C-alpha cells in the first residue's frame, strides 16, 4: 500500500505514534502523576471524580488544538511544496 492508501485506511495515526523525545516530557508526566495522587488523598471521592471530569474536558480540548495545529502545519507544508515546485530556477 502507498501512503495515500494507508492514510485512507486509517493505518497512519501520527498522534498515536508520537513518542516525545524531549527529556522534560517524562519529568512532566511524573509531576502530573504525583500531583494526582496528592489530590486524590486531599479530596473526597466525589470531589476527585469532579476533578477527573474537568481534566478529561481539558484533554479533549488539547486533542482538538493538536488536530488543528497538525492540519494547519500540513496545509502550510503543502503550500510550501507548491511554491517550491512552481518556482523557476
């Protein structure tokens, strides 16, 4: 299969295959995990469930923002390629 077919078939999922190489990524993940454990100790079960719902909403927003950023970047890259290919040497 070529890349267009793979994209159409859903075999290419950039968001699922991204593994940040920045060392700060794991530091932040650990900080979030530690903070969530602390909040779980401080809050009642219902309050913690509310916090989790709020964080889930925030994650959904971040997913939408990432999707829009990806699409915008893809469009810009396409425009750049058109410009490069149309440029006369």
